[in-house]
């Protein structure tokens, strides 16, 4: 099938958050790497969302819908949502009839719904991918008619009604496999020091940043420890205004290539979004996971508990950050080499299969044609 991939037309849909967008981008790049014609790949999403910017930055064809997240209560906004969904389904029917995709790959979330409705009406084969331990409502609703469903977490299988369910992990950006840990550390001028990376995602996390300041002050005189704090662009000024940055600490608003600090690190403190966890594990690093407490369907807590249960991470509640618990947990790990080695070993086991995830998912897509 790969031999005639250049002649096939692909629809890719998923958006709203990075957990839906980055797997879609990874699979588009995998398609192109294996000979697909970039001009015959179409990303379907909402122009008001992040997926539009990322698709355009990557030079992908973009087809827009106007759907947004479903309101939880009956209200005028719910009526507006119903209308937008209906219009978006009509648009997607038109897109399918115009471009005639051979297959659709959907990464979950409300952005996918109109395309999947249209795919079912016009009998276009589709593959679903879901990134979380508890699959979203769109993944659960449309899984029955999917040719196959790939799950990042095996725990999600019990919610999916499909006989062709796979656990190939999340597709991860190729940059995580293009350099070694040693190369990443050299890039950041890290030698023998123990590197702690604290990050809250591209937008940052205020509670993690505040706890990080306490960590930086605690370890400021430790020559054998390095700290990198990625604050998020909107929080950077607030973090540095009252912080005297010590020599062993680097504070950045954002890294254009997050693979470098993640690969270089020895311990990572992060939110528990599925993509963040996947990137940490693909780098085979242990972590302290602090779930965002207001995530939809509480999926970050569920994700974090899954990795904690596999003894590859330590779980920490967001409200514990104010009590100095992050500093305490880091100190515990630094003072207990046996515990750290166990976390590291299990992270390496979980991370071993991420390099093959993109290719395995690609094969599912091609087999559905």
C-alpha cells in the first residue's frame, strides 16, 4: 500500500488543544515521510483554534469548520452550538464530495465531530486515535464504526466499542528521536550535573511557577544541580521580576524545540496532559506529575495516576504546591537513589515503544483504505 501512497487523499482532523493537534501533526509528517503528497493531505479544524496556526506554520492545507465545544447546559449557547454543528456537518459533506478522501484520521475532541458525522453518512473509512486514559465523548460515540481505534492508554479500552483496538501509544514529534540525551545536554551546556526541568506547557502554569521559585531558592547553592524553568510566555515577566536567578538556573518563557530540555533532563516536573506525558516517556525520563485540576472529565488526574501506578512518576496535587510539597518531593528523590533508579527504569520500559508509534498508526491508516 505504501507504494501508491502518493496517489491517496487524506483528511486529518482534531483540534482545540495540543493533545488533539500534535498527534495529528505527527501523523501528517509521517505520511509525508513515507511518500504521501503534501498537497493531497487536508487538515480539518476551526480557524479560531490553535490548530489553524500550527497547520499554516507547517504549510498544510486547511479546511475550516465553525464547531466549538458542546455547552453542558441547555441555553442560548447550546442552540448556537447545535446550529454551528449542523452547518459544520454540511461543510464536511461538501469537503468529502469535493476532495474524495480515501481515509480519515481523527484524533478526538469536538473538532472531529462534523467530519466523523459526514464520514458515516458517506461511508468514508476512518481511524480514531484517543490520547487519554478516559476517552472523550467523540471518541466513544464514533468508535463503533471506525476501521480501527488506537489508544495512548490501554486503560481506555473498556470505554471503546470496537473489535479493532490497539495500544500503540501517542504519536510523538520526530524531534524526540533525532538527537541523543548526550547531544541535548551538550546543547544546554550540561555536564555531570543533575538537571531538573520544570514546565507548565506553552501557556505555563502559575501554581507550578510559584512552586518552582521555592525550588530554585532551595537549590541555588548546589553546584551539582541545574534547574531549567519554562514559565510559559504570559507568565515569564511575573516570575523573573522578583527572582534573583542563581548561576545554576535557567529561566525561559518557552523553547522552540522542547525536545532538547526534555531529552537533557534527569527529572521533569510537568502537568499531566497526555502529550506531555508521552514526550517525557519517549525521552525515558522519570517525572513528578501535577495534574491541572480543571481539565475536562478530570482526564489529567486519571492520566497521572496511570503513570504513578506503573511506578514511572510521582503524583502531586496542584493544591499541594502551595504547601512546599514540590521541594519536598524533589529532595526525597535526590536523597533516595534507589527510588530514583526505580522511576527511571520504569520510565525507560514505558518509553521503549514510542519510536515505533507513528509507523504503526500509519499502517492502520493505510490498511483502512
